[in-house]
C-alpha cells in the first residue's frame, strides 16, 4: 500500500460545529503532516508529528487541534472555525525524521479534504 | 529556511523537452533539493531530489549546478498529463524538525 487516504473528501460545516478530518497510511511511515492550501496558493505547513509526538506547530490557531493516536493515523479536529478557514487540507507522511539524512525523506500526500465553513 | 525562486509560469509543446529552472543562491552545503508537482485537483506528488550530483528517475532528471546555487528539472518529453504546478524546495540535511516548505512554484502548461 503506497497511499495516504484522507476522509472525508468534502466537508461543509457551520461556525459552531465540531468536526474532524482523518488521514491514514500503511507504509510504515513515522512522520505525518498537515498542510492547508487556499486556492491558487502553495500548501502551507500546519503541523508535523514524528513518532506520534507533535514536533512542529506553525503557530496554528487553537481551533485546529491535531491528534496522532497511532503511527498510521492522523486526525485534525475542527471547532469554531471561521469562513476564512475554508481551504483544502492535505495530509502527508514520510519516513521518520531521526537520522542524519532525514532531509532526503520524501513525502507522500493524500488527495486532500476540501473544507467549506459557512 | 533557504529560499527558492522560480518563474511563475512556463509553456511547453507536447512531446518536447521542458527545462524548469530554480534559483537557490542561499542554499547551505547540506540542503537537499526536492521537486514536487501538483496536478489540478490533486495533492502534491514527489518528482525527484538530489544533493550534489545530477539525478535521473523514471519521471524526470535533475541537473544541479556545480556551485549548487541553481538547479533545473528536466522533463524529457512533455505530455498533457505533465501540466501542473512544479515546486522546487530546499530541505535541510538534519531536517529542522520536519519542515518541507513550499514556495510559489511554476505553473507549467502543455500545448498539444
């Protein structure tokens, strides 16, 4: 299995709702990532997990709450979002980030979850 | 993070070679040069990466300047399926905690 699977593909939510995005991989990767992408813009890094521990939070507002319950699964919990949070949310995974040559590690991306906040 | 500069857009004809340039004058000696591409309505996909030497794989070739301040992604025969945004990214040898930071990229269009 060489894929990263993201669900749901599309999500519409109100500003008072609580919802979650899910990401799964079975490649044995030990690093997982969340990116946010607005239309016609490059992906922006949000969070990085390494060996199930949060290693990077790019100053993301607390209404986005990541969770890595095990090495194959990554969730993004959403609460009290704003309309400007509407975007494509991309998950990615790679081999673990320890080691001298981890800069060579390649990311495998999912197809994304398109979120619309009304 | 070291910065990359790419042209905003490029055009190519189908079945002709395409050379996509990237400048990275502030690259450090241990930064890897990665290329990813993003086809319409899809997540980014890995294309190729290198450190110092030129690299070839089934998708493309990567030519790295001797001083490493620039590189070129070469698609040997462009097809309509190669129309995408191509991102040139520097990634630290020790990985800086896991960051892979996308720049603006080059939007490649391929004409039949």
